[in-house]
């Protein structure tokens, strides 16, 4: 370590000595070049210089406009044209040297007078020609810098909702603002997912595929035609909504469609895989970037200094904004101080531990209760389905969705109340809360999936029956016409009359869409009632009520960061799960997020008050990302399971007729690619090649992790060394007066 | 341009362009605003505008450090914070978009050094924090919080542990900050 440091230092001093020697040499060269130039200029361009000077005086009397530099440029070009190439080269060198000198001058924190004096000393050998050329170069550089600056400003201005979020941040602190930043980030991801599904799946089928009504899967069956346009049916995503590009069942399994020969089944499959792959990539990249920014623990140690030295925004010119800024700076100081203090508090440990164990026990009871409730409701809905759903009212039909949404609404509140027993630091309490709500939602989601699996099995059994009936029905069709089994002309039957199988994939897609809609509605209604109505009541009933409503019981609500973040994450999980079966889901989610952004921004500013104990959400960023990653993994599992193990329906969707959905890849490799490609692919997917590759990846991860640990350790040691060295210097300085005595 | 004030000579304009980080438009705009602040009778570049007049500018009016800024950039012998046009240009150049981190951190240090002794000691930091939290009583920090905050700041930034933050320590802290350069900006 010592030798590396000293060698580096020695090399640095050597570099500096070399550089100063080079500078001296260049200065000598410049003096000689300038002498030469002066001689040349005096001999060759005396008259031209006079002409240029006259023209300059003329342009000075005109008004200052942007055209002035350009006309000067033209004059300069005229002067330049009269010089020989060697003179031009020397002038350019001199100008570069001059530019460097000027650049260093600009970077010095001297007052203007001093700079002017120094400049005039250095440039006492200034020549008119050099001046003109430097003007030319100078204006070009300025234009480029200005362009770069404008582009940066434009890029920052393009970030949507930035002002809204900054305003929320200044009022409520960084944890509430972090929710909105997360929402905006999700919006970006959903935008890309929407682009993929819309552009590569929905639009090709709509434009180039067979139109509505041409084949059975694209037509509303005769029995349902009468009610297909009813609002109730459409709201439930039946009727015309079911037989459209929104759901899986509409897509035709034709290998290539349209004049473009667009491979729709392949595209469908690849888009499904691509959305998952893209999501993984984005989440992991964001996690890595967050980990980088938080530093190896070093940079966060400048927390207080940065708050003090860099938090004021000098662009503020409005007194109101300044007041807001003062408030937010005070809030952030208090946040940071609270954090510091919390890390040093120590209370009665035993009582705290007992209370925490009690709280966890209560939470487990809640989770078990909610799990059983969902199981019970799902069983009941299966019973209803067996007996026929038409016999029951709205509640029975939507029982599962409603119960899940209500549980998702009330249980977090319960957890919040229980967590007051625990007395954690706010950020740690938030993480516990998030963990518990996570477990709750996960239980709900997986129960839902199990219910779905049961329904899928039911549908597949039904499909077998329909397939059998189909042969009987076809035989009946031909019964009345040609009795023998020669090739009879096909009888045209309207597609609406052909019996079709129950498309389990469309059913799955529909379930997801219904769940998301009911979830959205629940969220918005909770927001309106829980926040807005409450705020209105508190504000207006306060005058005629016994106790002070604003400080007492209901008071205004605080923004529930954890609940909202989890809602967002689970919502996204459901999108990932269902997007393969309902390509309309990303579009729906995009709309939902857009509306949520505006609605929640308004609700926060209008009805909520800042939390009493404010704390920073900085550490939570990667926590949210980690949860998102887990949800991504868990939600793609069921989709992958169904793709790999369940055969697709025989008469609907882009994979109808195949034994497995991923057979489309095999088919494409065989028919669209040359033979050697297929062979190569089969070699590459050989387990003998894949396993060593996986092993290599694991080793690479281990290696990278160990090097990063080493870097962190080295960083800490260097920091300690810096402190020791400065301490030694201080001691030396203190001791030296006595030495001099 | 205002009718009575004269224009900026071309050679001075180009020299100012070379010696500051401002563009030609920005210098001309600064000249226009400065002329409007000046008294009509006085001359041009040697005259100074008093601090009170400078503080009426909208960019500086709401800034808690406005008086310190005037004092730092002023080259007046009477130490009254009055600015000449060249001082004004220095100010705008240091706060401009294209100024380097070294210039900004140098001037930021001088602005925060309330007693002008070349280091930021506990008293300077206290005044600094009080300016940042606003002048009203309910936004001010309590004494205990202030003590805690100042000791935390010194713990982080004071590398040689002499109880003050000197220029190089300050520049070391600032150079790691991601949003110093973007917030230390004034645009006319």
C-alpha cells in the first residue's frame, strides 16, 4: 500500500515538472512565433489590417445584433484568405496557446480588475490577425457550448410531472415524493410494455389478420348475440369485448399473415417472453444504479454537510417558494437529526422485545385468518360455478374479487395499529409494515391462482367434451346431404353457429382484467372516502362538534406510503402474470397509472397532512426494487408453468392446434431459418453445454462479489489513513513553535 | 437600451466575454439591468451601485445569503457591499451555468464564511443554518438540534479535526455532491 501511494505521488510530481517544462518551451515558441507574425503581418497585411479596422469601426456604429459576429467572421475570412498556409498554421498555434491562457484565466477566482491587468500583461504582444482568428474559433466554441447547454435543459424539461413531484416533496418530505417517483418509473416501464404488446401483437392482428366474423373464434356465438352489446356484459368483459384483440382467444393460428408475412404466433410468444425479460433487466439495472449511488457507505457520510451547503436553490426568486423551501429544509434537517438520534437511543429492552413478539403473533393470526377466509370464499365460488352462475346475484358472482380487495384495504390498517406496539425507528417500522402487507397480498394472490388453476382444469375437461361433440355435430351436418364418404363440397355454416370449446386462456385473461378493474375501483373509492370525504367532514363539521376534530380523533389523514407502494407493486405483478393471456392489460395499466398520478397528486395536496415523524426514504429505494424483483419472479412462475405444461385450446388463440405453446419456436426454426442454424441451436441447447455455462456464471458472480468486498475494505483503510496523516500534520504544527523556541 | 445610459464598448465586451463564463447576450443583459439600477447622473464603469439597490433585484430578493453575496463580490474600499459593473459580472459569472466547480465552491466558501476569517467555524455554521431555516420562530431549530447538527457537520467534513472547515475540506465535500452545481445558479 505504502509503495503504491508513494510511487503514484512521485509519478505525479514528475508529470508536473514535465508539464511546466513544456509550458516554458511553448511560451518561448509563442514569443518567437509572435515576433515572426508581427514581421509578416507588418510586411504583407498592413493595408488589409487597416481596411479591416475601418470596417470594424463602421459595424460598431450599427446596433448590436447577432449578425455582427457573422459579418466579422466574413471579414476575418477575407483576411485569412490573404495569408499563406504556413503563416496560417503559426497563427493557429498561437491562437490555441492564447485560448489556453484565457481559459485558465477564466477559471481563477479573481476580481475582474485583476484579471484585466494580468490579461493585458500577457497579451502585450497581441496582433490584430490573431485577434480576428481567435474571434472566429471563439464564436464556434460558444455556439457548441450553448447548444449542449440548451439540449441538457430540454432533456430535463421533458421529464413529466417533475414540477408536481418537487412541490409535493417540498411539502411532505422525501418519503411521500419517493412514492410518486416510483409511480412515474412504473409508468415508464408500462409504456414500453404497452408499446411492445400494442405494436407487435394487437395492431398486426387487427390490421392484417382475418376480420371480425370470419372464423368461429372471432365471432360472438349465436346464443350470446342478443346480449353481446349490453353494458353489464361489456363491463364484465364478455360479449363483443371478449371476441376482440383484447384477449388471447381472438388471435388466429395462421403462421404468417398479411402481405408482410408477419409471423403472428411467433411474435405473440416472443413478446410475452420479451416483456418479462425487459422487466427483469430494468429492475436489476435500477437496483444496481441505486446501489452505486448510495456508495460503499462513504458518500452517505456527507449527509449533513450536503444538506447545509447545497440545499438552497439559488434560482428561487419568488418569496412564497422561498418560504416553502425554508420549510422543506427545516423538515429535512429535523428528519436527519431524528435519524441520528434514533440510532443512539436505547430503551427498556425486555418490554420492547415482549411487545414485538406479541405484535408478530397478532400479525400471524391476521394473516392466517385472511388466508382461510379467501380459501373459504374460493371454495364457495367453485360450488356456485358448478351450480351455474346465473342463479346468483352480483355479490356471489364477484365474491372472490371483492373479498380480496376488502382484505387488501382493511388488513394494512390493522397492521398499522399493531405496529404501534413495536416502537421501531420509522424507517424500520415501514419495512416491517411493507413485509407484512407483502405476505398478505402474496397469500391472496396465490390463493387466487390456485382457484384459477382449478377453473382451468374444469374448462379443459369441458373442452374434451366439446371436441367429442364436435365430431357428432359435423356428422349431423352432412347427414342431410351426401350420404357417402366421398369428398363433399363443404357446407357453409355461419361462424356464429359453429360450436366452440371454452377457451381457458381467454377465461384467465378475463379474470385478471376483472381483478385489476375491481382493484382500481377499490383504490379510488377508498381514496375518495377515506381521504377526501374525511377531510371535508373534518373541515366543515369542526365548527359544530364537541371536540376538536382537526387535532383529535379523525383529523386529516396522512399519506400511506407503504400501502400505496405495495398496491402499485402487486398491481404490476398481476399485469405481468396476465399480460400473456390478455394483451390489453399493459394498455389498461397505463391508463390506470396515468389517472392515479393525477388523482393522487391532487388528493395528497388537498386532503393530507405531513406525517408527524418525518424520515428519509433513501434506504427504501432498493427495498422497493427488491420487492418488485421478488414479485416479478413469483408472478412469472404461474405464467411459465401454464405455458410449459398445459396444452393450448384446440380452437382459439395463436397456438391452437399445437401440443405445447413453445412449439412455435421449433416450427419457426425448422421452416424459417436455414438448416445449419437449427443444428447449431440444438447443439447449443445441449445440457452438456448449458450446465458448464451456468457454472461459469455462478463463478463470475462469486468473483465479482469478492472483489467488491475488497474494494470497500481498501476504501475504508484509505480514509482512515487520510485521517491519521492529517492528525499527524496537526500534531507537528502544534509542536513546531516549541521546536523553534 | 435605456436612453441616457451609454453602450458597452466593443473591446471591453469581448474582454469580458473571454474572462467570464457569460455569453455576449448575458453580458449585455447584465449591462442593461445594471444601468437601470444606477443613478442617472453618474458615469459608467467606475461607479458603484449600493447594496440596497442590488438587493432589489428579483433574483436576489428571496435569497437568504443576499447580503453575504454582495459583500463577497464587492471590491469597494469602504466594505459596504456596493458593486461596480465588473463586480456584478463576476457575480453572474460565478453563478452562471458554465462556471466550473472550483469557481463555484470557492465563492460558496467565501459566502458561507460569515466572519471572513478564511475558515468555517461553529459560529459560521450556526449562522448558516439559521439563514437556511428561515427567520420565523417556528421554523428555526432548537438549541439542542443546532448543537447536534453542527457536531454532525464537523464530524463529516472536518478531516483534520481542528474544529473548523477550511477551503480544501469544503471543496472535498462539495465535489462529491451531485446537486451543488445545479443549485448554485443564478440566471437573470
